[in-house]
C-alpha cells in the first residue's frame, strides 16, 4: 500500500519527491511539532509514483507530452484550449486497480467507520513549495468532500489540475520540464472553520520583508475566500521579539469588510460541496478572531518558522466547534525572503493627480498605463504589454497575462491572496480590495497606480511622472553624530527601518491621529452628546473596538507600537500631538470643540493645550497610550517629546502632568525631550533643561519665529532660510547649553534634509544627532562623509 498511499504521520520533509512539498510539510509538522502545540489535521497522501503510474496506465503520459511540445505558452488562447483538453483526458481516465484499492483501505482506516466524514482533498506537487519555486495555489483544493466515490473523483480532479493554464505557463516561465513534476493528492480531515474563521499568515511582512513581524489575515468561514482573494479580510501584525515575553504584542489591526464567507453544502461532490453566502452586517463590523487567537497564531507561526529555519507562508483554520487553531498548509515564503538585503529600492512619485480609486497596496512600486477592464478569462487576450489590468478579482489562472500588465487593480482581495503573491513575484504593483474600481475606472483611461505611499495604494488620473532609485548599501562611512529619521507614517515604518539609521528622531503623533483615527478626541469623549448622524459616522469608524474612547487609545497604541517595533531597540522619539486649532477642527466632530483663531500657528497648540482645562482629558488619552506601549508592551525604546513650550512654567506643569499619568521622567528608563523651536527655548535653555533630558530642535518654527515670518505665506516664502545667521546663533546657544549639561541635543526640523551644508555646520557644532526625512538619508550621509574625508586630506 505504501507504494501508492502513505499516512501523513509517516512522511516528512525528506519525502518531497514522494508526496510533494505540501504533504511532506504537513507530515513533518504532525511528527515534529505536535508536541510544541502545532495542530495539523490527520490524513493520507497518494504518492508521486501513483500519479505517474496513473498517467502511464492507458498511455496518457505520452499523449500529454506530445501535445505540450508544440504549445506556445505565451499564446493565451492556445494555452486555454490545450489545457482544457489535457484536463478532460485525465478526468475520463480510470484509476489503476492497485491505486484504487490503496485509497479505499487508507480512507477506511482514516474515517474509522464514519464514511461521511468531511475531508479536504488538496494538491501537492513534487516541485511545489520549494524555496526556489513558488507554485502556491497552482493546483486545486476541494473542500467538504464526503463519500469514497467523491474522494476518488476529487483525486482525479487534483491530478488534472497539474495542467491548469496557470500551472503550464508557470512551469515554462520557471524552466521546469512538465514531465519532471508529479502530483500527490492529500486527503485530510476537514477543520470546521465554516463556523469559525480561517486565513493566511506570513512570518515576515509581505510588503517590506521586515522579518520581526508575523502578518496574519482572517475572515469568516472556509479559508479559500481569503486564498482566492474573494474577500477583504481582517489584518493583524504581531511583533515577534516581545511575543516570547508573554506581553501584548499585536502592533496593528485592520478591519476588513468580510462581506462573504464559504460554508458547507449538503452535497459532498467536488465543485458542489461548498457555497458562498453573505456575512451579516453585525459580524462584518467585528474582527473575525480575538486578540488571543491572533497571538496564538503568531506563536504557532514562530514555532514553524524556527523549525524550518526560514520565513514561511502558512494557511490556518479555527474550528468553530472545538475552538482550536489548526494549520492546514505551510510552505517557504519565496519572494521577500529571497530579495537582496543590501539593495534599497525606492519609487518616488514626482507629481500628484486626481485620486480615482484606492485600496490595499501590494509591492512598493509605481506603474502607469491605459486601463484595461477585464471581467473574465475569455478577455485575457485584450491585455497588452504595459496596460493596467482592472478586474473584480484575479486568481492564479490569470498569471499568464498578469506579467504583461504595468499594474493590477482589483475590487476584492487581501494582501495574502494568491493573486497578490503572484504580483509580488512578478514585481508588479497591485492594489487589491478597492471595492468599486471597475466602476470608477474606464476602459482606455490613462492612470498611475502608486503602491509607494504606504498601506494604501492610490490610482491617480493620468500617467504621472515618477522616479525609480536603487541604492546598494554595504556599509555606511562613520560620522561623528547619529543619523536618525523623521517617520510619521506607521504604514512605512517597516520599509524605512531598512535604511541606515540610528532610530527615529521625530515620530509625529498627529500623523497617527489624522491617518488612523480621523476623529477629534473630544467627539469621542463626548460621544453620547453628539448628533445621531455624527454618532453613526463614529460608530462606522470605530467598528471592531470596545468603544469610541478605547478606539482612540488603541489606534494610538497601534501606531506608536508599530514605529517602536520597526526600529527596536533603537530610540523612537514620539512627539505628543501638535495640531493647531484649524487642523484639529478639520477632524470629524472637531469644529464644535475648537476656537476660531486668526493665526493658529501662534495660538492654542503644544504645551499650553495639554495643561488647559479644556484639552487636558484629550492629552491624558495620549498619555494612556504611551504608557501602555512602554510599560505593558515593553517597548521602552519609546521616548517622549513635548512641542511648543513657551515658558519654564509650562515646562514644569507638563512634566508634572505626565508624571500624574504614569509617565515619570527616569522611571522605566523614560527620557523626556523638549522641542527647541521658540527663541525663548534657546535664550533660557538652562531653565528649560531643568525639566527635560535634552532638546530636539524644530528648525521650521524656530526660523519663522526668529525672522518674524509666516512659513505658510507664499508672499514671503523666499525669506525663509534655516541658515540665516540669527537662526544659527540660537542653534549654537541651544547646542552649547545641552553639551555643557551633558544632555541630548538633536535636530528634527526640515533644514538638514533640505540643506546638507546646514547638516555639515551642525556636525561641526557638536550636535548629537540629525534626524532626516527618509528620502534624504543616503544623500546627506554621503555628502557629510565626503566632507569629512576632504577635510582630513593634507593641504598642498
């Protein structure tokens, strides 16, 4: 029997040639990782020899080989005709008697008299899931198959799927000989995720390759909707280094729409055993799994990754009956883990256009071209080289034509669906889960697809100008100070951490509030007194969270912890919110709570706002979030920066208020930094430094307040220059005061990013760090290193 069928607990990774990569991996986990808490459903697998003998049984193998020898796989229509013909041959061919008998014996042993046990019949190719080849999703999976005859038919369907159009094309593209790849069918007990949830997880960030996070997607029902890209799933990021410390480690949560789910039907035949139904609205507004599930899955993912010694792509399911988490597939991640780590690739959009659509970005690239609306496979021939492929959803069947596209845009799908994996592998920017892209975009319309601006991908009107930069960084030349970065957007944190840096010198809390929250904190604190219309808007935005205030705190925690984790253990200096009144009033519900000021740049902002009776409760929410990140999540690399402190009296009050909220200077290693951005800060530096551990210079405000000009005014913009002698005089005073007291002194303003010569001057003054915008880090670093090198040369 073992010649044709083997139990999964009898095989391991040494048996890839026998039962394929997927089944070998399942067997490996059953035998090696069960004791560590990794649950894998039991079952059996047909062997590669069984498949080869099946094809040879009535001479089918030679007919297939002869047919494929004359096929041009780039001809989409010819590929479709040939693939369909070969699959039909396989479905009509009988199983050889020895294989049929082996399947019957193994199925009886597995079901132990329960002939109607629901099973999954999955494909496992002998060249699939290997570190150098991503065959993910190229063959079929059949769920909820019941009855021996239906299992036999599903096995033939699996065998036939080795000749799907996408699989034929992929083998040609990757240089695999068709005859060298065999197929094993895995028959596994079904996990009842139809009453639970299921999804996919990666042991790295799929977009940046950041290896210290587990990325998890989840939706209700059977996992095929997530894998296929038919649903927009929930997403979670978990930080590996603190996960092992048994502290809260979830960095990010994104609530997906989860509009549909796949469930069982009463019919146990392949193609009829499952159905897709709508998810009730109340369930869509909740996360499909709990935080405990998320962290449990992440721990399992790390166990699997450590066992295999490489980043992994894992499919999981939560059984709604027993509440347990199961692993149904695990294979090596083959895109980001193979990318060279010393090459930094950047796409920069040089201009902006009208936004036509938006969704989840795949691959940090930019592409442009005419829109090609495609509704099904029969229209594949319409897509020409350089077109932007727009569809409701794509799947791996579309792979032969996806490689022609300059970019891909879909209504449905998440970041872990097969189409997203293929897009990454081909290096094509894709935006998934747009919702209505096929309605918003028109045939032939020129567009630009930008996935280079964070988690959100944008479709802009017109073919916009963009720049593609590639830098190879082996080792950076030494400098006498630290080069840090200004990073406000948590979406880009995993990307930016790959640049040479000494941490984050400025993380703006208002960026997190604006992008991830969007509601004025007062409107959340006073939710019950808001209008019914505003309450409904807030309910939609805060869906999935315990309440309006909890949403505000949790989202702050997610943004701060993502930045802290990305650069851990390097310092991340988080500046408390510095919205002006006009900016706060633009948030949802904000107009009611903000004063009308003629010049908000010089008005109710910074420290004065925090200590005021009218805003103190909002500031306390920020404090609660920071305390949670530092003390509960143990991301103590976070430091706190206070902006716009006008007087030493304000400095004292803010520091006392922080201490009252559990953020006491020096406790748990906490450093408090003050923005030095008002002339009084430099003039009275000794007094301000009594309350703080150092200064971070805000050169923008310092320049406008020193020169008496409004930096928002275009009329006098030409006078704005951080290198003005009066500004530099104040900079020198601040640097000298900090150095004399042995305290931190850095700069996080725009000046050094715009003017490398100012960075050079600051270096000569003995500043501790310069925090630059990410796009200027490399250029400024090399500029300064070359200056030092030139200064060290002996003069002739």
